[in-house]
C-alpha cells in the first residue's frame, strides 16, 4: 500500500484532545493558574438546579509496576503489509500469530482521505476526503463520523455506500460512539456535548463540555469543563448530570462502567498524574504518579477498551513526542505499547484484543505505519505502510 502521510495528517494527530497538549512554555502559565484555583476553590461551586459541585480531594499516591516494551527491532515491511521482525540480541521477537487476527475494521488518514480497512489492514477503502480533523469509526464499522477541519462540520458517512449526512458545526474533538453503534456524542459549537442518532437525526443536548467519552454499557457520558484551569468533570448518566471539580488541568478523559479516568496536571508544582474516580465522584486515586519520560509531557489520548478492562493512553510532548501505554482497569502491570518510535493511539479493535496505533513521526522525517498491538502478550503487527514525505 503505497502512499504518504502529509504534514496536515500529523497536525491532525497533534490536535487530538487538544486540551491534552499542556506542555512547553504553557506549562508554567497553566501550573500557575492551577495553583490559583487550588487556593481560591476551597468551597464547592453551585450549579443550576440547586446542586453543588464537589471539589475532589486527591487520594494518597499509589505505586505502579511497569512492564517494558518488547525488545525487538523492526524488520522489513512485507508485500502483504505484515511485519517481519528481527530479534534483538537481548529479547526474542514474539512469533507472528496469523491465526489470531483481531476482529472488526480500522479507520485512519492517508493521502488526504480517511480510509477504512479490515482489522488486518487489507481491503482499504477511501471513505471521506478530509485533509485534517477528528474522526471516529462506529464499533460495527458501518459509519464514519468525520469533523473536517476546513469546514468545521460533522459529517456521517456510510462506509459501504459512501452516502453522507451533514450534521452541523462541531469542535475538533473526536466523536464518541455508543457500544451498539446506534448513536454517538460530539462537541458542538459553544462547547456543548450533543447526542445524535446514527442517521444524524434526533439531536439532544446532554451537557456543557468538551472531550466527550462513552462508557462500555452506553449508560454514561463524561466530558470536561474548563480543562485548562480547574478541570471540572461532568458525568451524565441515565438522564442525570453531576459535576466534580478536580482543581487541576485535565488533558484527557475516558470512562469504564465504574470509573472515570483522567490525565491530571501539570499542577501548581508542575507534576502530572493519571487519576481515576468512581462515577459518583468518590474514591479519587492516582493510578500513575510520574511519567516515564523526563521531558515535559501530559497524559492524553485516553481510550478505554470495548469491555472496559484496559485504558490506553499516551505521554505526549509539545515536540511530537508520544509514547503509548495500556493500563489494566482492574489493577495489574502497566504495558508499554510503543516500539522505538513515537506512537499515537488511534482506536481499539472491536473485540478489545488490540490497540491500533500510528507509529513514527513524519514531522521528523521518519517513516510511519499503522500498527496493532495486543497488550496481553505484546504481539505487534504492521498493517499499513504510510510512508513519509
């Protein structure tokens, strides 16, 4: 599969979860703002309807064990797009198990198009012409939601027929699909989280916020208000809305059926952490208390697996640096998904066995690939050679 990833493609990747890029020179300003909010925000804020917004008190720090990435070198990209791996002197390469190809479809951008291919990267189809902007493929692979950065419009595209429905103005946040693919949520102009049917009809305002995410059971939608300053998490569940102030900037969010996971920081001291709390705002705790990288990063691009058993995320820097990890939601060893190149989380496979990633940094002149990684055993497959130019 010949082709190249344009600079606008990487601009799009870098814009995903834009509130997560709290780095570089902005770190000092954001940390100062977070400190000010922490000093002034001791009293709960009143929200419409007479409810109060509790301020989350951070729990004690927890410790984590880290499982290193598989130590093997990349080999030649084969004719079929599969990865031929060469073992490093220290750790043997895992065997390529062709009998365990993951299920579903995958969407990615190449040559100014959002493409959809099979789970193994075969049978690529150009579905939506789009140079940049967020997109999300429905879990059943039938509908592509695209926010074109040029027009600022959310468009739903039928993958098989190519028929399109224009929904309306939208912010460049990745849309989030319900697990059964019957509806999705997106961020409309004015930072309003909207829910619409797969057909593009029945638009419903759920709440204010950005960075919407849906739980595996489809009962809960979470979003973030004022991500840069006080980091207010909004939880919509079965028609009720609750709001919780974290008093730190939030760089990414996702949720399982039980907990909300969010990237926190930098705080007043410049520290970052990956945290979680129950859907009722209680039990806030630190899942990770330090980044692997010594450079300034934020925890961003949070993606929960379809069954909620894994949370994928990235350490993101302001220079295109990105490393991907998977955290077992029920506790266990943190798994590094990255190889030896920058790695950008894209989406989970339908059965939740693998994470799709964009690997390589075209901004630095590196070749790039669409790869899949199974967190359970570290098995890696190169699916599509995206080239570089």
